[in-house]
C-alpha cells in the first residue's frame, strides 16, 4: 500500500486492477467452496444467458459491456465445457444465437445459494466501510461514459500548459516573429498580398504609429502567437494579423491573445472591434464566435481572401 500512497491518484487504474485481481482470486476459491465448476471470468456471459432465450454475441457484448472478441472467446470456452449451445437464427441462418445447455442450466440452478451468500457477504462488508463501493463504481462508470479519462487528462494538460502562456506587448525584437507567424498561415491557405507586406514588414509605421497595438504570445520563451489592433476611422479597432504557430495549437492561445486585444480596445474607449476573415478557416471563425463576434456586412475589403466580416460591440 505504500506504493499507492506515494503515487496517489496516478495509480488509480493499477490499484483497481490489484483489487480486481484479489477479488478474482477469492472468487475462484468461492466457486470451489460451492463445488461449482465455473471460472470467475465466465460469469458475466454465463449469467446473461438462459436455457430458453437465445442471444447473439453482439447482444451479450452490449448487455455486459464487454468487447465482441472477448465475448466470443468466453462463449467458445463455455461451449467446450458443455455449458452453452449455439443455434442458427430462424429468420437469418447466418446469425448464431447462444443458449444455456441443460448442463449449463443445472450449474445456474446449483449456484443460486452461492449467489445469495456472496450478495449477503458483500452487503455486510459494505456496512463496515465509510463509502459505498458499489455506488461509487456506478458513478465512475457514468462519469467516464460522459467524458473519458483520456479527455479529462487532455483538458488538465491544456489548462496547465495554457497557464504557461504569456501575452506581452510587441517590441521591435518581435518583428521577424510577427511576420513569420502570419506568413506561415497565410501562405498555407492563400497568398500574401500588398497590405500584408506593409503591415508585417513595417508594423511600427502601419500599426503602432497610427495608434494601434500588437500583442505577442510567448510559450516557453518562444513567440508562438500574435495579434494586432488597427485603428479605424469610426473610432473602433480592427482585429488583424492574428496567428498561432502550429507547434502551439491546442493551448487556447488564439482565445487568450484575442481577448487581450478586445480588453485593450475597451480600455481605449472603442465602441466596437471589427475583423475580416475567410469561411474556409473554420477554426478561426469558431474562435471569433467564441470571443463574441457576429457576422456583419461592411464596405469592400482590401484583401482578396476576405469573404466574411464580423464585429463585436463593446
């Protein structure tokens, strides 16, 4: 138990497997006690069957929550033991149905006292504990059906890694990263245009000196994202030149840097934030909706690639 105390929740699966192995080992001894010639691993399949109503392998697997191959293997072993029989379907001769054989039905009847005693023993054992293990297992099964453990760990990984992302003000030292990050995604889907070169090659002149702002996202001391706020004639700002490195996607950087720009625009007294994009960029459009932007119709865009305009009223 010292090992599990040291490792904590990380060893949940290993600890459950250890408990399962203990239960299985003791279950085998209990079958011997009642002189029932059955292996513990066969029980779910065996107990789901009856002498009168046949079930397909698929039906059994679905009912007991086991895989089709594992149920097939158990059925083969039970068949070798003489406890089950297979019958062809009456309407579909290609489909086999599994039933308890007379020998299997005898075992089922013989083990009734064992089932009653085991149930009683477990119920009494549970009264000696502070927690209801049976109910807790049911709760965990339900939780993992709603969201797998893998997905839950992925979410925690994202939270931890996202906390390491810093959103900082642009400096001249970031100019090459600002250009590279944007050029990378633009050339992947479209082509660089004259307005791109102006803003990316001369951000001081075309963005900052005009009252704009640029944020850089830094992860592990590396610039991995960028976004600019460009002043508009109506007093609002255009959200532009948002880019996230493919190496850092999945950390929520787009949302973090986009929200930083929105907060900056609000602090500067802007009434709205406007942007232009392309509907082929589904992840980007989804992000903009998440940030609160909605589709609008505005004046023609200077960019060939732009086919959607969106705004956020502040």
